[in-house]
C-alpha cells in the first residue's frame, strides 16, 4: 500500500510562487479587459459623435438645397460658403442645429435700402423726461442683446444707429441693426425697461413682409377697432436655482433609441456647456417614469455649477430651437429635484 507524505519546504515554496504568478496573470488580464472596455466606450462615443455630425451635415445640405436660388448650378455644394457662392442660402450653427442665415440682399444686391428697411426697428414710449439719449439707449440695447446671446459677435455692437424724434410731445424713435437675424432677436426685447419705463421695440409699419409677421400681422400693427398694442414690462431671464429643466426636449416614442438619448446629452453638454459650467445632464427615459410617475419622458435636467451659470445658459440658449421646436427652459426647485429626480438618476 502507498503511504502519503507531507510536501517538502521547497515544494510548498514552489506552489506558493505558482499561485502568485497565477494571481499576477489574472490581474494583468483584468487590467487588459478594463483597458479594452474603456477604449471601446471611447470608440463608441466617438462613433456617436461622427454619426451625429453626419446627420447635421445632411440637415445642412437639405437646407442648402431647399433654399438654393433658381438657376443655381446643380449638384451638391460643399459647405455654407459654397452654398452662398452657388446662389443658395448660407448656414450658421445656432448652438443646436444648422439654420439658414438670412440673405440681407436677396431682393436686389445693389440696393442697400432693401435690407435697411428689414433691419430697422421702431422705438416707442421713450422716457425723454428721465434723460434717455441716443447713446445711452444704444449702449443699453447692445448690453442687453449681448447678455441674452442675441449678438452674432458679442464683441461687436450690432446697433448701428439710433434716432430719436425731438418734436414737441413726441416720444418715439428708430434704430438700425447690423443684420436681419439680430433684428429678429431684438424684437424679443419688446418692453425692455429703460430707466424703469417699458419701451416698445417693434417693426416699422413700412417693413416689407412676410418677415416678422405674427398671425398675419407685423408687430406693432393693430386690428380694426382696437387701440394700440401696449408694451409689457421687460422680462429679463434670471435663474432661481442651479437646476434647469427643459420640457420634452426629446419626443419619445417606441422608435426612440439609446443613441437618441445619448445624442441629446452630448448636445446639451456641447451647446449649453459653452455658455455656463454644467456638472450633470440628465434626460428622463421611460424606465425612470416607471419608478417615478411625476417625471415626463424626454424632459432634460441641467445641473449647473452655480446660479450664475444657470442664468447665462438660460439667457443664451432659451430662445433657440432644438430638432425644429422651440425649447422651454425653466428653473427647477432644488427640493423637488432632490426628492423626485435625483433618486432615479
């Protein structure tokens, strides 16, 4: 019969070394797996970015083709500059999407008065009695447009000229803006408080349509039998918390994919993050609604680093469109966010 023996000291030492080497190999494999996973995640993110950029360029090209002037050369035109050269409409990136840039001389390139009429604004209810001047108004309008992100170039004053009527009893004037798109944005400042008085900012009634038409009427016009439209007090956007809620930014249905949600998160980080610091972007998905019924799928929450960051983002991006729809930004109560949203994040 065979008898068992105890392993020698040398054998025990050898077995221990084998176990150590085996553990080292396992650790090395684990590190390799983590590196591959990290590279894979980075690759997937880069691929999503490329796909998103492809979609944006496709959308840009569709706009270019749609707005190409009659008789322009056929075929695809590379880039916004090429579109302009070929007679199409130039594009600009508004933070979320490519949109056509207004052609300031589309009717007659040799007639500057055509674009000037579309770049003029009527100013009403000017507080002459409080000492407002053309220079002070021009500076305030520029500062307000820059603060709201309405300037094409924040370092360039788009208010080219301000003229006040000085006739006895008059309290109106006009101003000329550098571009049509900046003029369109300035209309949103109707009711801006100047020395505590709401000033009307509207289109003059001789402005050619249909630019600026609202319900078939230009701002500042009135219906038969009605008095003049009164300017409401100016609404300066001011965040009341560090959380911004954007209602139903994404239209969610059974076809909405994981990539769609990821695209929104990246778009918010890129577009809104350029104007204020964001620590977290959260989009509500159907599985979150199952856990918390008060949430709405497609809503987005931006967690900003400070209230000042939230204010800058709301002023710069609150008037923009996303996926062709006007976005709705609101400050979210931090208590509600902590009790309802944060638990499902």
